[in-house]
């Protein structure tokens, strides 16, 4: 008799194990979670509207209102864990607003047609303490469902108002409220929308809605297909530079994990407890060596199946393209003094004096013993002309069109101690390039202002500032220009611009 019982027990255990091994089949004890990152503990991503929980999308209806999405970390407005989703609608800078302003989040999940799912969520509404609309149902939270898995919130017609009727003062929150209901799936996809509603076209308002612990529990559908994965390899990869590698994957039940490998080395992973139907992630990859690299992306789905995609990438050397960018290689004569060897000089004349010098004063040198000094002065002029320019240039050859290059430079601006224009962005430094590789600085149309905003007294220098920018080479040969700019036609002024440690590096 004991042997028979043992045999029956073994069969029962085997049956349970088989049930558990099949995706989508649930035991009678209850359903599984279908939403990804409903607790908002699995991170946020940047969007044009702010930070939205990973796995979620955002929407609003624009108009005369401002909208914000935030990773909420203030404990009094979080239901559990350390993070929640904050959605804001404000009309601070509007003399009037529009009625019926909406903003919210949504997510599409895989479900089993005909099955019932339990929706629950937690939240709190807050507004300015002096807001007269806090007590008259002017601010609401609603949910809606697209039973076909659509992504257009404006097509939803079944909005349900959540009975969260208390709007707390913004800085003195109360308790998080709860809400739950049942939803019956009618197809294999379901999109849950949660939106904030500011009813009236009132100005000078702020509505903050905190959401947390959003859950949709029920049957997991049976997996019918393997996952798919696509890897988009970057072009013109440079050794030691951080590159974005886009990996996209999808599955009919959900992708729970993405891995990126460089050869046999794991670069990084991203994963979620509940799988997303479609996932797109940019991995940051910094190759440690030049030459051929094989990138491999691996997607894992909720049923335990995997898919891979590979790409071969040739990593180029990081080459320095400028000559004598540190000015330690000597100087040569120029029309207005001396300029670093390998560089040319330009200015636009007029009612101003110009000077180019081998700078050897240690406080205005970034490294080494030399730098380039550019001077514009109007000492002997009773009046001057606006927009006086002076600068240096160098033609660079051998670039790869379409590849990204990095410009780095260091500098400092100085003027007379009693110059009333010392503050106010009256003196600037700019850079630009001629894509044709020419030597006419007036042909440059892409000048970029360097944000060196602090101007020091001429004889009391501060610290050298740094600047880095990247650009795509439009051609193999370009000419780089760097210029000092004295904006106004003021007399008896002196602008000194020190430049040092200029480099242009990138793909070879």
C-alpha cells in the first residue's frame, strides 16, 4: 500500500512539474503579473517630456499648459519601494489656459482572450495649497483600456474615473490611496492607459499626481513563437570611445532580458521581471582594442527561449589630426606677430589693432611652456567698429566622411580690470570649419559659440577653461577656424584670448 501511495505521489509531482514548465499555464493559486515595472523600481528613461518608468510610454494633449514626468523619490508620496511615477500639469507661465488638459502613461501587455485580470494601483493628487480648486473635483485620475492593444490614447472611449477625491497640499501630502477592479480580455493584446485630468482653463495652477504599485494580474498566455532580436552596429567605431549599440527584440509573450557581448565578453545586460512585448535598448560599448570585433546580442523571452544576432565591426584607431595643437612645436611670423607653426592667422581689420603672440606666462598656459595669445585692442581709437574678429586656422586632411571627430581645446578670456563690459557676454570665442578645406574664414557658416562665460581681469587670470565638441566630417579635408570676438564698437578696450592644448581626434 505504501508503494502504491509513493507511486501516486510521484505521478502528482511529475504532473505539477510539467504544468509549471509550460508557459502560460497557471495553478489554481492565482495569476501572474502582466505589467512591466509597475512598481517603478526597475528604472526610468528620458523622454522629451521628462523621465518615464521603463516599460511605459507617455502622452499629453498639449495646449496652453506645461507637462512633466519625473522619477519620484520623496518617501511620503511613494506607496512601496523607493520610486514612483510623478505626472505634473502646470499653468504657471500662462495668462490663461485650456480646459481639459490630460497627461498620462500607458503600456501594452500580452493577455489571454476571455480571461479576467485584476487591476490595482495606488496614487495621490496634490496641488498648490492656496488653489481654490482643490476641493471641487477639478482634478481627477482616470484609467482606460484599448482591448486590441492600440497605442492611441485619444481613441479610448471607456475612461473610468478613479474615486480619489482628496487633493492634498503640494508640500504636505497625506496617505497614498488605493483602487482595484477587474478587466476581461477580449484579444491577445491589451493596453492600459492611466491619465491625469485638469478640468478647467485656469492659470497659475500646478497639479501633481503620484502613481505607484500598478498591477495587472491574471493568466499568462501560451507562447507561440520564438523571440526575434536585431542588432544595429555603429559605424566608424573608435578604440576607447563610448559607442551606442542599438538592440531591439520582441516576442508574443514578452522579452525579459537582453545581453550584449563583445566576442566572449559581456558588455552589459538589461532585464525585467515581467517581459516587454517589444524592447529597444541602447548599450554603451567602449572597445578596448582596434581591429575586428564580433558583437552578439542575446534575447531571452518569458518562456525561456533565446534568440541571437551578431555583427562584425572594424574598430579604427584614435588619431590626432592637428599639428602643433599644444604650441610646443614652435611659432612662425604672422601678419600681426607670431602664430603657432602649422596654423594660419586672420582678422577683419577696421578700427582695431590685432596681435598674435607666443604666450609663455604660466598662469595662462594649460600645459607645457607655450600657448597662443590672440589680442584685439582699441587703445588708440576714439571710436571703433562692432564685431571685430581675430583668430587662427589649420587645414586638416585624411578624415573619413561621415565619421565622428572630437574637438578639444582650453582657453581663457581676459580684459582690462576696469572694463565695464567684463560681464555680459560682450567678448566671446567661437569655432567653425570650412567643409571645402579653404583658407577664407569668411566662407565659414557654421560658427559655434564656446561657453567660456567668465572674463578675468587682464593681470589677474583665473583658471583655464576646457571645451569639447563632436561633429561628423563632411569631407576628407576641412579647415578648422577658432576666433576671438569683440562684439561692440567700443574704444580703449583690450581683449586677450589664450588658447592651448587644442586637439582633433577620431577615426582612422
